[in-house]
C-alpha cells in the first residue's frame, strides 16, 4: 500500500503514534506533525515492521511532540530531505544504522530536542558519513551493535560525544573510524549514564577481512566506562 500526505497537519493527538507506517510506503511533504502524545514513550512519526516499510519525508516539520520526534526500526527505509525536527521531548530521531548517511546528508535540521540526539539502532553503516553538529545535533547514541562496514569511513567531529545507551551497545569497526579530536575539543565515547564501569560494550576493531580494515585515527579523544 502507498499513502501520500501533502500540505497537511497532524496535531494535538493524545495517542501513542501521531503517524505510524507499517508494511507500506508513506510519502509526506510540506506537512506538520506537532503537539502529539502525552507520554515520553509516544511518537510523532513511527515506522516499523520490516524492510518493506519505506517513508520519504520532504520539507516536513516534526516539533513539540511529547516523546520521540521521529522513530524508525526493524530495517525500514527512511529517506528525509529538508525536514526540521525540533523541541521534541524524548530525543530527535531514532533510526536504523543504514539510514544514518541519508538522514545526515539531506539538508535536515535537528534543534532543541531533549536530548538533541540521533540514536542509532543496530545494523551496518555502509556509506561514508560524519557524526557532527552541522545539522544541529549535540550527541549520538548507540543501541546493541552498530557496525562500520568494510571499506566505509565513519568520521566523528571534534568535540562530539557518542553514547552507548545500553549495556550491550558497542561500535564494531570493520572499516575505518576517523575521530580527529583536538586538545580543546576532545571526542568522548562513553555510556549514557556515565557513573561506573561496564555500562556499555565499547569499540571493537576487526581486521578479519585482511584488507586494511578495522582502523582508527583518534589523536585526541577518550573512551570511558
């Protein structure tokens, strides 16, 4: 099935999902999703089921929802161009690893969310991407195992913090992790609670392919707990 939503508003909805896409295609443009939900576990836009779900967002604003602004999982495809995600109460975006390069490269803006973070669901990042502040984000989170694919460069911008959001969260690098921190702007990899040891799974470098993979450059940075 396919649903087209253009020049529309979804506002002031108290249910768990203001908009939910399951096993189908949603094309949404020039629209507004705002003021929905009454709990931190509610969602402005929720995409799930499996890889048959695909959502394309263009010039859409997602703001002031009580919970997550935008949440996609279960290997669904998320394409976003020129969207604004702002002032949501439980994070900006949570999405599968494969969607991260497109999400950060589409001219999208993320501001004043609590926290103003992109949380990365398990999977593989297989295109070069920079985890930085150009889109307004202030941090990134990892759930379970996030993989940097062989031949792929994952760059972390100076001053950025990457959080392991659960005890089994880890970053597995089969490609290249480039973390060019500085003395004044160190890069930090830590747990989201950051109060003691064994709170997340850390970073693993694997050169099993024997092709120069599993490399890092990290002149100024720290990995904690």
